[in-house]
C-alpha cells in the first residue's frame, strides 16, 4: 500500500502514531523529513504538502491519503472519505471584530473557493482576499472579516478581539482514497479502516 500524508513543516506525529498503532510499518524518524517518499515497489509513504499529496492520489500513485477536511472542502476532489481520524479537530469560522455592516464585506482567508461558496449560501457578495494569515489581514485593515480555524484566531501574535463569529465547518484529518484505488485495493483498505476504528474506539475517538 502506498500512503500519502499531508503535512506542513515537520512530519505529523499524531497521524503517524495512530497509523503505527493500527499496525502499519511507519518509517523511522530518519526517513520522515518532508517532502519525502520512503519505500519501493507497491509499498511506500509520501510526506508532502497537501496539494502534492492530493495530486498524487488523484493520479493513481497512492492507495490512500490522509488529508485535512479543509483541503477537501476547498478542492472538492473526486475522492472518497473512508474515516474521520479525529486528529487536529477544529472549527472553521467566519469571524470579525463586529458583525459585518453589509453583505459585501472584505473577507480574508486561505480558502477562497470554500469562502465563496459559504458566502453565497448566506446571501453575501463578499470580496474575498486570499491571505496566508487571515487574522493578520484584520490587524492590517485589509479585511472586515475572516474565514479561518478557531485555533488560529486565538494566536496571541496575530489575534484581534473578535466579538462576532459563525460556524462554517468542522475539520480534522481524514483518510481518503479514490474510486479506482478502492476497486483495486478494497480489501486492504477495508482492513486498515477496521483496525483504525478499533484503535480510535479503544482511545475514545471515532468508533
């Protein structure tokens, strides 16, 4: 099985630990310095940015991948969610120092496609500003509101007092595959999901 793990910066220890407890032979630390591919033949591990992991999965080079739900919501790929791993659980919020005074706020976000759809669902015609650290856009006066993870909005280095918020989505790490990979490796994937469910249930996570 070839598995991809989306990561920003270092190797995602909670995800790798969960997979190891489910019986997978996770490579040693010396092989886990992303971006990297460790393995040969039909078995291997890809640790890379989410877009790279998703591209490899959709191209048929991976059996499955661990991607955050926000990536799936933003990209809307032709992928099949197999399991919520519960790692990195967070909420995506619309947030602002005060409720927007109009339906055309300037909205800073890392997720412009998701933001556009979520705004349209609320009848807003927001002017979406793509910004890597949305909370900073508020401090700089570049935006009236943000779409961002709740945990990132509380970072003391970028935090702005936020009196208004609306939930958009719950996010966490998800195990995903494609229809093609599922057809070729369905039994192997089903066995992996079953083992992960057992571990999560034993640890008080998703049953």
